[in-house]
C-alpha cells in the first residue's frame, strides 16, 4: 500500500505544481496588459501599392473615346492660348 499512497501524493503534487504554473502565467499576463495601457498609442499605417503587371484603373473621363478626344483637344487648345 505504501506504493499506492506515494503515487497519490505524487499525483497531487504534480497537479498542484501545474496549477501554480498556470496561475503564475495568468498573473504575469495581467501585469503586462496593465503596463501597456499607460503606454503611447501608435496608429497603424496601411499602404496599398499596385503590383507589377496589374491593370491600372483609367479615369472615367478617358473611358469614353469621344470624350477623351474632346478633352485632348480642349487641353491642346488651352496650351495654345497660354503660348
């Protein structure tokens, strides 16, 4: 019977040690969270860039060929007037 009693004591000891480790981890995690609350907030910047070979979006004014020709003529006429 002493072997069975040693096994039970060992099992309870291991369970207590595991519970203590988890408890310490929880307490340590809470202190880290409390410290970060007082720190300065850094905003996240997200940058989107076209990948090489992607299709480029054309402005709506250039999608219609007639309108594109009229705008081209208009800009050319403006350049001529400036000269």
